[in-house]
C-alpha cells in the first residue's frame, strides 16, 4: 500500500507499507497510513484524496467524511446507492444510463453509499480493451471537478513504471525479507525523486526536452535525469572531474 503526492503531473511516493499477504488492504491499514501522513504534514496539506475502486468501504468513507478530508474515489459499476429522500435503492449506473461516450455528468443531490452520504459523478470512457464503461466517482464535495481530479490518480502508475520496467527494475530483486524490501523501495523512491529533479534542472538550464507534434514531451524529466546520472556514474571520463559521493548526496 502506497501513498503519494501528485505534483505537476507526477506522483511522488512518500509513505508505503508492504503487506505480508495477498490481495487488497483493509480499512484499518488505510486509516493508519493516512493518519501517519497527517501526523507528519498536517491535515491542511491534503487538497484531495483520490483512489481506485479497491479503496472503498463503509468505515473508510465514514473516516474520510468525519475528518472532512475531501476525496474523489471510483466505485464499481454494480454498487448500489440509496436516495435518502425516497429510500429507493438501485445500481449507481442507473443514474447515468443515458450518458454517451466521453460525456460527463455530476449530480447535485446527495446519495447514500455504504451508509455514508456522498456526491456522485460519472463519465463514460473506453477501458483497456476499447469497450465503453462507466467511471463513477464518489466525493465528499465538489462533484463538478471529480472526473478531472480523479485523472491525477493515473500518475501513480507512471511512478510505478519508473520504479519498475522503465527505470530501476525493482521487480527483479531476489529479496524476500519484507524489511529489506522496504529499505530497497525507500532507496529507489529517493533515486526516483533525484532523477526527476536532475531532469528538471537539465531541461531548464542545459537543453530543453523536445516537444512532439502531439504536444507531449519526447522523454520525461525522470528519464532525462536518469540517463544523465547513469552517464556520469558509468563514464570514466566524467568520474575524473566529479566527486561521485558528493554528486549522489545532492550537495
């Protein structure tokens, strides 16, 4: 389980906990990691909390509502909601059944989900297989921005790719002890942040990253910085002109 801060389109992992089990985390574990964050940085630093369909549940939403932590969390299409005014219960998709592909809608009324009051919004999107599906979000407030804010959750996948196949190949480790794996993850997280900062510096002070015709960058700041660091550390010509230990210490 990992908690990250999204900043300028990048998710930076800050608190994580390896689970000695298969499957998803439970509510108590989620509350513990958010409380840990609040103790370190304060609740006022949380702008929004976003999470995928696995991170739902009555006590979890009750905790967020009670602490007035603004959230935008996706729910499964088969979730049933209750209209508190009429008491009628139905699938959440029924409220958005007439949505067209790429269309978005939010509701002004509050609905009861898992015995907790939330706002609802939805959009109709294509899944990885190219088939249309609903993206239904429950929110503490401001459902009108829920679909836009929820997109930031995808940045954690970018961070995972950087830590795994696109950067440090973390999944190739042969470590099995949880404590040692946690230390490795912490080191890789620091290296990820360092590479990103180096990439920004190079972009602003050396050579800007080329922008493609579609408006995207030819390479990420992370990849730019990581390639430069690897060149410095592995090229003997650089090593004669640089204090490697000072370079790695960021001083």
